C-alpha cells in the first residue's frame, strides 16, 4: 500500500480514538466520583397532621430518590459506609437551609430523614409542601476503595495507548516500516 493509504488508515485510527475515549472517560467518572443531586424536590405533605394547623409528624421518614439502600441494590448488603450519602443539606420552601439535628435528623447510610417541628422546617407549610435536598451519592458503578478508583484511571490510559498503538501499527505495516 502506498503512503497515502497509510496516512488515511492512521487518521481513521485517530478518529476511532477520539470517538471511543469519551465513553471510557464517562464510565471512569462514575467509578471515581460520587454523583451530585442539587435541590431534589420532596413533598412533605404526607407528614402533616390532620389537625388543621399543619403540624409535622416528626416520626414520618422521607427517603431521597438516590437512597443508597434500595432493596436488591449491592449497596444495601455490602455494609460499606463509604457509600453513605454525603454533603446532605435540606432547604425549606423559602430557600432557607435547615439545621441538622435542630430542624431535621438524617440517616446518611439509609438515605432518609425526619423533620423536627420547628419554625424553619414548618416554613414550607406557608408556601408549599416542598422541601429541597442536595447530596452526593454512589452510583451503581462507584468504586468503594482507592484501588478500584486508581485502576479506573489506568483503564483510561491503557485504552488510549491501545487505540493509538492500533493506528500506528497499521501505518507502519502498510508503509513497510514494521
């Protein structure tokens, strides 16, 4: 094959690298980092007592959507605390941050919380029954230990080298350099 054909094959290889690496990088991101949820809307209407005052039932537990302990999930049986929720913050309907243990109690391992009957947590009744939760959670592919997360970076590097090696090999083979 002539040198022009080899150059075409090389550029096809480069295009393959550029096309495939974002997919590998995206999956590496899920392995290495917890994913964030910002202002997940939670309806607290079910915790309101039917006393006409909108009093909160402080034993009513709310679960966030990405709770780490969904039944049948690998995180439910692992007992691994590294996959507990982190950075958990609640805002009432006016956008004011609620204080942990004063306005709400959260179980980060189970992914649920209860509201305490305080002026700040009950503020949602004046506007709507919405409370907003922000937190970080482990996605299903999250690597719970440092070795797994380090290996994910190596996979990315090896994928790039393998794809580039493929392109270079065929160029060298077709030009007679190999």
